[in-house]
């Protein structure tokens, strides 16, 4: 097992690696408005960067190092001055950290951006039947579709800002989104979650039990309950849903500590960002007394594998690139490997939790 000193040293490397990521033209993915998409560089307002900032915020909470807070504040200052992109599910992701930052500092300069996005999400974000958030993103409309990513990218922000700003309407909307998505994406056979659901045909596409999508759920449920006061009935429902998922995760964990990109398909590759997300969730759930020792041991085993996949420059290796909805399972096996801000972020989340579990 890694020592606390090793974990802290790797945390600092991860932060440096994340802030140095650059888009070097290897993926040409234009947005719907014709602008170039950038899902790699740190200095871009999109979902990978949003998740990266969240990981950095959690590290700042642990470290108390104002240098980490300054990186976060400078990023928002630059991006807001440059002009913000059009609202969609993925461009909402950076708002989670901004709401937590505002809650911690009460800096008034962030309020107009928070209020503007919150209003637009509530009034303009397209809905599916039963009022789920349609997974509209910068490069795709995805009509009448629910994706598991949406909860982490949008609902956590609404819950966080709703709690800190005294906006019960935002918090209740976040809860509704978790319940609607659970209704259509939970696989009752395994307790895992499917990647997506479409109301146009009423099916779960390839019925992919996709690893990183499930990791968003493991982390997302725990963090929802951490950042907002949720009424007991809903809280218990979500906890039991999480425990059912974790029971399957323990069964599907590879002998090396990782998880395959298709959780129930050992011929698919081991994927490190999902492994980090699961390990974060397992260790946090164990610390909170929600699961037993078996889950904590599994989380520590996954931690060791993640540490082995951080190179000397602080880059997390063996991370799958951004994944659209697959119509067949082979699609997920063919997603290329590419360092990304969310790979860094999920590893940062894990290590910031792991320092509570390892010793000097």
C-alpha cells in the first residue's frame, strides 16, 4: 500500500499535469455552432475541465493551500472575461466548482455567472418526457435521450448552489433528475447503470454497462449527499441504489485492481479514469460507514493501480477519450486512449480521499 507521502507527492504531480494539458490537433470535433471543440486542454470551458476543477477544489479543501485556490479562481476569471459558451449539459459542468468556491469564499464576483446559468438550466435546457434533462451537448443534440453523465455535469451544480444560496427549487430539481435517471438507467439485473436511454424507441441503446458512466454515478450519489441536505426518504433510496451498484462492482473488479471499460466484458480494456472514480467512491463510502471492509480493501487495491498509471510528468495514463452513445458494444472497445482533464480530475478526487486512509 502506498504511503501518505507518496499519495501527496502524486497529487501535486496530477495538478501540474492537468494544468499543462494541451489540445494538439489529434481530435477534430467541431461543435454544433462551428467552433472547434477542445476536450483536452485545461484552459477551455467544457465538461472535462469542469470535472478537473472539481478535483482540484477537493484537493484544496484537504490541503488548505491557497495556491490551489488561486489556480481555480484565475481559471474562472480568465474564462468569464473571454466569454462563456452557450448553455448545454456539458458546459454546465464548471458551475459545480464555482458554486462550491462561492460557498466557501462568498466572493460576489461569481454570483452573476451562477445565477445566469442556474436560470437558464431551469428554463431553457431541453427536457425529455417525464422532465429529464435531455443530454444536449456542444457537438450533439441527442433528442429525447437520458445519459448517466448528466447527473454529474448538471444536477450536482443545482444541488450545490441550491443548498448554498437557499434555493430549494434548484435542489428539488436536482433530486428529481437523480430519480428520473435512476428509473430509466438502472439495470435491475445487476444494479449497474446503463449508459443511456431513449424515449424514441424506449430502449437502452446497446445496454452498455459502461465503466466511466457508472463511475459518475458512484461518485455522483455520494457527492450529492455530501453537498446538499437531502430528505431522508430520497437519501435512503439513493443509498440503497448505490449499495446495489457497489455489490456488482466488487464482483467485476479485475485481479489487478481495475475495471474494464465494459464492466461485464473482460475482453474490453482496463480503464483508469473509471477505476479512479470507483476507488474514490468505495473509499469515501467506507469512511462514511456506508459499506464494509470489503469495499475499502477493493478501493485501496484500485488506488495502487491508479498510482501505477501516473507517469513522471503527472499524466494519468490509459484513460479512454470522451465517449458518445454507443449503438453496439464494440463501439466502447474501440474508444481511443487519451490523457484528459477528467482523467486527471478523477485521480485527484481519489488521492484526496485516499490520504484519509493511508499512513506515513
